[in-house]
């Protein structure tokens, strides 16, 4: 296992874990409950951390998180769900109407 990054808060950390797991990168969220110790131990030791299970996934995981941080490209276009036909904004990866995942080949 290897620490991939620290997150600014627990909500962001959990989102990043969800993004990585959805992309097929096994990872774990550490320091989930250390925020209560802030002040007793250094702040940088309390931050939530994301650890990848397989060190070989490091470059892939960094790329996935960078895309997650930056969001869709400015020229990204809405997409249509292949299952129900709903039109969705480019930042969404799953259809809110039927739950079908966006086909990455459609990008």
C-alpha cells in the first residue's frame, strides 16, 4: 500500500475514493476520525489520506484525481443517455433518470 494524497476534508476525500474505486483503482480512506484530535497532534497528521492498495496504480490514480479536480473541459458538450435518452450536462457520469453510466467512448 502507498499513500496517494491528503485531502482537504473528509467529504472531498470520500468523493475521491468513490471516483478511484469507480475507475477500478482499489484504495482506502485513512485518518477518517482524526479531525477530533486537531490541536493535540499536528494538523497535517489529521488530514484524511487516500491510500492505494497496489503501488503500480499510482500514476493512473494521480491522473484520475487530476481529471476529477479539474472537472469537464470547458468545451465539453451535454450527452444523451443510451438507455433512456435523457440529456445530461457534461459533468455527470451517470444518468439521473435511470442510473446508466456514461459510456467513456462517447467522450
